[in-house]
């Protein structure tokens, strides 16, 4: 499969002992490859769709992949634009290289280059890196949308299951056949639309139903945890953030990304527990994670699963 795009800017340099820049910081090899998306690698078929048009944001999601590649380590660098997380690999190469892979930014550096030098190289090229990451996320969204069938027979994830869209002009309102609180793969979501409704109408109707379900589900789960813990909040609401699953302010306002409704209930509970823990610990210290465990024992597996996704992309089940 041909690569979608590739941009390269290389400066060669030798190992220790050979002339380098006066400050000892190695030059950088910028090699960005946009890899084929799942939609390109496989035969055309139904892809789980984003249920809303791509969102614009000044921040670019850089989630930590799980698991990390063999021999790799995860690093995060704070830049004036935003923090950038990346996978760091070591090799015998003569340059520091940057590659946009399916799991985000990968940096490959010579064995002798120090971690501060690697971090400095990322900061120096931060604008360039973030620009390419934005391009990659935009391409993923566009490709997913182009392979989505927003029509009768289309599919999308809901509470960790794949449900099927059906259109019926005689339907008075949208609704899922069976138990909407415990859906099965292949469950039918009926939308009150004619069979020839255009994709925009189908998408909007499906999204409206998902957001309604998100409001009901998240509200009920929040109530459960608040009663169990004795915690209180000032209010909560749904969000459409492109870079975070949830947030909590010091005055007790909680926001939860409606796209969490695509995930299994255990993952939704984890995000809720995470935000409630911030009512007592406004940080990510050991005490914070202990508080998450008090609210939701055994949360680690859900946390691990969510790390594989970012809010700007639909989960692939």
C-alpha cells in the first residue's frame, strides 16, 4: 500500500568525537510518514463512524499508546503550544528522527544522545510536529467519514457494542430495540426517517439519540457514585471536547464527553470516578490515584483500555 504522504528534512551527523554544533545538541532528521489508516489497509467496508463532524481545536491529542513498542519509553515535553507526548526509541542511526505513526509521534534517537537533548529537539520542532499531527488526525476523521454508511444498515458503537441503523418513516421517535441499558451486538437503532434520507440527516438523528442516552446514562452513574461516596458537585454537563474525556473544576463543576457513550460501561465509570476524585485531589499524585481506587476498585483495566483512544477519534471495536 502506498504511503499517503511523506515529508523529510535531514541533517546528518556523526557519533561522539566527530564535529557537531557548538552546544553539543545533535541536528534533527524530520521524517513524517502518514501511515495507511485501517480503512485503507483493508478491503472497503463499514467503519465505525464519528457521530459528529470533525471538531476544530487548538490542541492536538497525543495519547500514550498501550502497550509501548519493545524497548521504547514514553516521554512528555512541555512546549509553549501544549505538552507533547511521544514514544522514544534508541538506535544506531546518526540523526534524531520524528515519525507520525498510527499511535502518534515516535522519536528515534542515537544511543549517545541525552534525554535533555531529545526533549530540546522536540521543543525546537514543536510547531512542525503539531502541524503534522493535526494533518494526520484530520485525515483519519475524513477517511472514517468517507467509509461510513450513514444510511439504513449502517453500524456504530454504543456502550461497547456495535448496533445497526434502520430507517423508518412510520417511526415516531428514535429508539433501540431491546434493552438500551444492555445492548447486544447487532441490536437495531430505529430512526424516524424515510429510507432515502441523506447522510447528514441520518448522522444528526443518530447523534441526537446518542447524546440523549449519554445524558441519561452519565447522570444515573454520577448519582450512583455521589451517593456511594458522599461527595457533592455543583453541576455537570456533556461536552464535545476534542482533547479530553472529562474535566472537574475546583468549585465542583464536572464535564463529561458525550462520546464516552460509545464505550463499555466500565470505561464510562472510570472517567466518572477519575473526575470525582479530583474533588479531593486536584492533581494526578499517588493520593489522587488512591482516591480513584477508593471510588472504583479495579479501575486499572478500564484506564488501560481508554489510553488506546483519544476523544477526536471514534473507538474501533
